[in-house]
């Protein structure tokens, strides 16, 4: 059976939407399942329905080996996405072949290829999801490193190259959409970049250009992405008639909150494409609700449940003991800490419904990746605030720390 490619699709007389050629207007740091099932999925729809006409060039942000990066290039950026779940009370199973990705760069093999992206006049956006541990200022990074080991270091190198090329022209800065699950992710990234600009003595003119011409947006992203469906892969491959090494899956629900000016809606036409993207002057209420309830529930549940012998979120929801502990954490510990409102309780109930999605086989060990940084961002603040307000530690969340 042939691998997924444009030639394969043409031979199959595929009649779905495809964008074979377009300028690379988006530089994406991260080749993982989440960005490919969330931001790239949104960009693909914007290309089709709102004339965004943009390709995404992906940069692999770490030096570790990645089969995904190689497969992206082998498949010409094409991959299949299944979004499944309940929408308006109806079971939905949507399949889409995404064509918005052009290629994947490994800067540890070809650093110049990354820097060359900055020379592209059409480039306008940077998107990233380098996990909670990705936005960090590491003073050991040097400007002469090829590349800098940290993501903010790499971004600074890219921005300096762009400044050298277009610094005298107005409007050639970048709109940077940080999707990492940390507080004020855009502001934290901006601070790291400015620290590198100062540490590396890149000049006041460059620092002024960063601040005046570039927009660092804090964002909230919300979609459960379950990745490659190993148990279904053989069946889906037979149904599709092609091999797709980076096929990925997620829930139908999606929500993206971007803190930025309303003018962003014209440049990034998600709203015009009918996508669930909100541009607002304050993303924090949405972010706190999502990180504390949905992500906090995930992180607080999975490690104890794994030790208990379970393997998936679906199994957790069907198990009486684990389900009861999850509900206790959400409705008796997390929500009372962030605000016991009707909206928060509705969101908590929706989270339980999303966790019960019959299409999703979300492995606990997948959620458990980077557990310490996730716990610090998602659960620890609730534990500390609960202790301050109630005078005692919350039992369920404290148990989750013991499980970690």
C-alpha cells in the first residue's frame, strides 16, 4: 500500500480540500500531536473557508530523535486527522486530510534552514507548544549556539535574523501565539526573548524592534488530543487505502482564546471561518478555568489511577472509586477554590462528559508525560490556595501528589 502523498491522493481521485502550494506564513515550534490536531487543524480550515492561504513550516524544538519529523517530510506535510465525540447531542466522527504543513526542519541538523525562515517576507506568525517546561530562560544558551538549546533562545535567534533582514521596514515583525500551559505564556516568552537580547548584547535597536514590531499573545488552548490510534491503525489504513505514519486523533471539542487586539481577527481569520476562536483583551478567566479544572483533573487523576492498574481515561470514568475521587477533586476542591459559580460547575460537568467520550482512548501514560512540570502548573496552585482559604489541605489533590 502506498504512503500518503499528493500523488497518492491524485491517483485515488481524492476530492477533499487540498492546498498544494502557498507561502510559508506560519513558523511552528513543535511537531507533536497537539499542535497538529489543534492549531494546524484550524489553519487548514482557515485556508479552505477564509482564504488564509498559508503553509506551516514546522521546527523540531528538541534534539531528541523524532519519527514524526521524518514522517512529515516523507508525506509532504500531509496527514489524516480524526475528530470525534458529541456535538449538539449527536455523535460525530469527522475525518480530514490536512494539507497546511509544508515541511519539518530539524535545526540540530540544519540550523541555517531555520534561520532562513526569518528571511521569508511572507512569514507573519509563530506558533508554539513546547510543553510547560519549554518556555524557560537558560543563561547557558549562547547566541553562537547552532541552535540555542532553549525554545526562547531559538526564537531570539530567528527574530534577530529577521531584524537584520527587515529591521528598517515597518510591519515586518511577527505575531507570536504561545500555546504552552503556563501562566501568561506570551508575556513569559517575551520576557525570555528580551533577556537573551540583553545577555547576548544584540543592541538597543534590536530590543526596541522586538517591543515595537512584534506581538506576543498569551493564549488558552483546549482540545483533548489522543494521538496515533494504535489499536485502530490497521483498520483505518485499510479503510483509507494509504499508509499514514502520523495519523492522529482528538475530540471534536475545541476552543482557542487569544489575548490580543481585535485587528487580529482580520489577519488570523478564524472567526470568519466559523472556528471556535475568541480574541479578547483578557484570556485569564478562561485559562484559569481550563487549566485548573480540565488539566488539573487529568493530572490529579492519572498517576493514582495508573498505580491502581488502569490504563485509559475511559476506564477511570467507569471505575467507581476513581470516578468518585475525580468528582471530589473537581467539585469539592478545585471549583470552590477558583470560584463556585454556575459557569464553573457547568464546565466541570462538561469535562466529565468529554472524559467519557467513547471514541477517545486516552492513555494515562501519555497524560503522565512531564508530570512534575504539569503538576506545578495545574494542581499545586489549587492545593496551596485551598490550604490558605480552608486551613487544611484538600484530600483528593494531596493524594494525587502522593501518587506522583
